[in-house]
C-alpha cells in the first residue's frame, strides 16, 4: 500500500508540474525537404491564419496554414531571406534579403514580386512601426568591405521606397524595438556592446547605453507600460533589463545560451527567449525591477528563432534539420 501511495504521489507531482508549465507543446508542423542550415525570423498573418518562416540557406520563405498545421507554400526566386513582415492592410509580405541588399514586396495571396527596393547588403533584422507604416531594416556594416559603421534603412511600406539610411556606429547591428508612445527606435549595437537610441523623426542616433559586463547583444523586445527594454546577451547568457527613462540597468536574469529571439508577453508578464543551446527560457516579471526564471523548456540545438503571437496565445519555434530529425516548427500554447 505504501508503494501504491508513493506512486500516486509521484504521478500527481508530475501532473501538477505539467499543469504549471508556462508553455505546452500542442503541435509540430513538419518541413520535409528543408535539410540544411539554421532558420531566421518568423512573421504571422493573423486574419489569414498563416505563419511565415525564413529558411535562409534554403533561400525560401516557408508558409504554413495554422488551421491545418501544414506547409502550404515555399516562396523562392530571391536571395537569402533573413526577416519578413506581413502588412495586413495592403496584404503584402515584406522581406529583407541579405546577400543582394534588398527589401522585396510580395503579394500576400500569390507571392508574386511587386517591387524590389535597394538597400545595402547584409540586410537582417527588421521592425515595423504601424503608426507611420515605416519598416526599419539593419544592413551594411561588416558585409561592406568590413565597414566600422552600419545602417538602418527607413522603408515607406505605403510608397514602397527607401526614404534614407541612418548611420549607426559598429560593424554589426542586431534586433530593434519601436517605442510606439514616443519617437525612439532602440537597436542592438552588437560589436560595440551598446544600445543605440535613434530619434525616428530626426533619423539619427541621439544616445547610446553601454551594456555593462555583457556582450554579443542580439535579441531585443520592449515593455512600454513599465518603461523597460529587454536585451538578450550571449556573454554571459542573460537578459539585461534597462529602464527606458534613465538608460540604467535595473536587472539581469540568466537565460538560454546563444539567445537569438525574444518576446514579451504583456498579458502573462513573461519573457520568452530562444537560443542555439536548444531551450526556451521563460522569465516571470514580478514587477518592473524584479524577474525570475521559471522554466527552461527543451527544444533542439540550433532552434534559436521564435515568435510569440498574443492574438493567438501561441508561441512558435523554428527547429532546423539536425541530420536525425527533419526540420519543423514547434507550436506552444501559453498556459496561465
């Protein structure tokens, strides 16, 4: 009887642990035929119930139907895609193509090319400002004769044209975050271990914040309600929390190794971080200055890119082929 009770207690503990997991895997979406290379960023079409994934080595954008969990299209015919953004108002997919330095506009239904807008080579991370309908793209830097400065190009998504470039010091830039309640654009100045603060109206860097005792700052996201900027560093592996009013660091929290994507869940007060180590770090926000790691959920090595979609309460992780298992997208349901 004692062993039976112990067994039941163990089962109960396991079930309670499963119920407490902040993310629950509910689906895997297969990507047969995509056998080489790491993935890059993801985007979503809420109304059309579609997910987009940049398969950079494959030189395709993979399109999934979220209702069926099936891949429905593989967009090709351009160079190496790094990031994309779906604009619902115009039903267009905007893609940053790194090797030929372009931002391409594709029709959202047929994926035919509408226009190709020239920027510098090395196009990578993007962020969209829905107020102005401007797309910001990092490019240039080390990909142009080892330049010691990079560019943030301002693309008018309505006129489909490049409005100009913002010079940012440093050979490599990474993720950005738009402040919707103000005019600032934050950008990770990766090689300089700094955060660049761009005035979007002046189109210039107006300040920089050092990343003390950390570096290789790659992903970034923002919590405007609490005036906090979250920056993912790789050395050491941690999320550094900045007060956006003062530029001061208020917290540092350990996270997954080689972090590459990060999302803030304002409804559940959580930060989700994915990295090449092969885990999702889930960090709880107690208040603006206090944070605690609450889960480390296994994915697979090199599953570094992800997207949280609050409208769907889902978290998506791109998992590349590792030679043993085919490429796929993991779909997690966010738990209370």
